[in-house]
């Protein structure tokens, strides 16, 4: 009877290193799961897998260049190292060269829907990391990717509703509101969210949903301010409206558009920026309609006197706590995992602290926003590495408390009050703060990668082939040796 002996000699097993996607893993010198390049079916399957991963990343707000890198690395992990990847606003195309004697293979995929689903993004992140170390075959990766994209949200819908409402309440406190104003902002946001869900089901374009949201944020604030004396309330309706504007702005891909412009994808950046501009215009139109309707029915609104982050250091504890809750609630509303929610809350607290201190030193809103966003990007990148969470989740959530909702309302109020100079000045501040926030996050993530570069993967650290020796092959009387790649040790 033949005896099977399995050994690895003195081959050393690679030491595992915890890495998140903030680290740029160096690709191995040879594919760990190579496919037959002459097999059209296998090549097509790998290309389909790679651009499917890219579609999920693009739909979640990942930048075009980062998506290109991830798609190319997924294809290279299975042997398609010579690939051309083109990522535009709503499509991903890939072409793979298979040598001088075989025709190239290509595939294209359209990105139809965009939504922030951070749990799905984190699952894709883990899958990509496993693919890049050769632990998943193409068939297994395809099945897991299909399961990820078709799986339901990890939380019930009502959790997301409560999270959006809690975020609006935290933003109102961050702007200086009391309990009553924060409660009104919370209730208005719940109405906005549920209304937009109904409008989304009937297929109303997102631009008009933003108009409805801006309108709903304005009318209750005007009504409560008009009846404040009868109800015995002391409230500032501008904070209610500003909180609703921040909630509506938070889902826009400002970071992605600026990141594409900075990293060398101007076409995609232009398309994304125009989308952000149109959605912001929808909010402005909705608020304008609300103000005109309120004035027509006799509801009054006072001039805006308060500014976001006045620089009062005595309010630092309140600002930090409110910023943490705003960022954490936003991450929860986008279905982030528990550890990602805690990391996002920490980054929001850090950003609010830096912004408040810089405003106290009279740095100006644009410089303060950019500096705070850079700190958020660095801290978010490092915290994301520890929590194994994609840095984009931490970055987007961390700058949410810094979005210029009050400046948007101030500019619109100035235009409607026949003060165009003040309106244009406030509007320029809005775009300056938004661009500064996005650029700061991109710079911070780059700095986080530079602070701790990943260890280069060397040949000695790669999985080694297992050699199986059969002492005697029955019927032929000769020895036989079989060598095969394995990622885990196998004992026969």
C-alpha cells in the first residue's frame, strides 16, 4: 500500500500582518491564483468579477483613481496583470492583454445606482484584501460578491430613520441650539426622510426630492417662530433649517468629486461636481419656495445673527460631543458596522475640536475647515487601519459636522432680502468650505498612508508549494511527485 508523505521542509509560514485598505499592499511577483489565459471563459469570469467590485466601490462614493487601482489589482491577482481600466462617472471598462498570440479580452459595466451603504463597502473591502493575498478562487469570490450585493441591510429601516433624525438634532446642538430647537430639527428630519422614501419609490428624480426636503425644513421652523409667544417658546428657526440642509447635503459625494479632480480624473470630477451642484441647487430652491410660501401666509422668519462655531472655548465640550454624535449617527444611518460607527464618532469629535480652536484663533472658516478635515483624514486613516474599516467611511462621516448648512441658508436669505452682495459672499464661502473639506480629507488620507507604509511582500513570505511524494505507484513500479500551490497546510 502506498504511503503519502506531506512535508514543507524548512519552509517558513508567513507572518500575518493586520492591514486596512488605507495601506497600499504591494502586489506579489506572481499571481497566487493563476488562471489559464487561453480559456476565454475563465478570463471573462475574472474580468466580470473585477469590474463588479469596481461598480460597488464607485456606487459607494470611492474615487475614480482608487477604483481603477482596486479593479486592476483584483484582475492581477488571478494572472491578468496587463490591464487597461477606464473609470468614468457612470461606467467602468477593462481590457486585458493575454500575450502576442491571443486577442485581448474586455468587459464594461454601467454604474446605475449610488447610495451610501457602508456595511456593503466594508464587506467588499474584506473580500478584495482576501483576493489580493490569493485566498479566494474566482468562483468563490463571485459567489461571495453576489451574496454581498444581494444581502439586505444589516439594520431595520427604522434604525436608519432614527439615525438621520439624531444626526439633525446633534447638528442643531452643534450650531448652538437648545433642547426645543434640537427636538424640532429631529422631528422635521424624520418627516423629510420618510417623505423622500415615498417619493423615491414612485421614481421621482432626486433633484425634486431635494426640493421637497428643503421645503419641509423651512415651513415648520417659520410656523413655530410665528407662534413662539403664544407657545412660550424661545427658538431660532435658522438652526432648524440649517440642520435640515446639513442632513440633505451629507449624502452628496463632495469628497469623491474633489478627490477625482486632485488625483487626475477631471472628466469624472466634472460630472460628480455637477451632480453635487444640482443637488445643492435643489435644496436652495426648496428653501426658497418655503420662505416665499411662509411669507405669503403670514409666517415670519428673523434675520440670521448666529454663526456656526463662534469660537467660544467654553462650548468646546458641547461642540465635541455634538460633533461625535453627528458623525456617528451619519455612519449608522448609512448602515455602517458597529466598529466603524465608533471610529466615525471619534473622527467627528476630533474635527469639531480642531475647527472650534482654529475659529477662536480667527483662522477663518475656509482655513479652519481644511485644517480640521486634514486632521480627520489622518486620524481617520490611522483609526481605520486599527478597526480594519475603509478610510472613506471615516472621512465622509468625520466632516459631516463641518458642512456649511448655516452658510447655505444665510446666502439664500440674503438673496431673498434683496442683498445680493451678502448672498454672493456667503455662497462663495459655501463652495470654499466644501472644497476645503474635501481636499483636506484627501490630503489627510495620503498622509496616513505615508506615516506608516506597508511592508513589501517578498517571495519568502508567499505561500509555498506542497510536495506530495508517493513511494510506489502500484502497477507501474515508479515514484511520482506532484507539486501544487496551496494557501494552507494540507496533511494527507
